[in-house]
C-alpha cells in the first residue's frame, strides 16, 4: 500500500492503530478529499480519451495516480473498520 501518499501525521496514526474521535473524523475527511481528487482525475482521463495518442504519457500518469488514490482510500477505510475476533 502506498503509505507515501499519506501525510506524515496520517501515517503515524495508522501505525499506532488506536483512535480518538478526532482521528476518526480526520481520516473520514481525508477519505472525502481523496474521493474528490479521484473523481476529478476520472473526468480528466475521460476528457483526454479522444486525444490519447497525443497525451499518452500524461494519460498513464493520471491513471497511475488514480490507482494510488484508490489504494490509499481503501487503506484508510480499512483502518476505520474495527477488528473483529474470528
């Protein structure tokens, strides 16, 4: 998972794995920010679609960033789910 995509304070909180309500709200806010960025990249990729031959490198970079954001969102969402003993 791309922990590098998280801010330093988010990474240290994830590693500590104990939450306050303030932490939970910060994670939810960060998820919302990333989802917004993900949707924006989706629009940009769609707009570049017809011209993709001219901007192939840019298109690949956008798609890679979109996948990194998706991975980060999933990582943060998993941190919000409490561990359930099996």
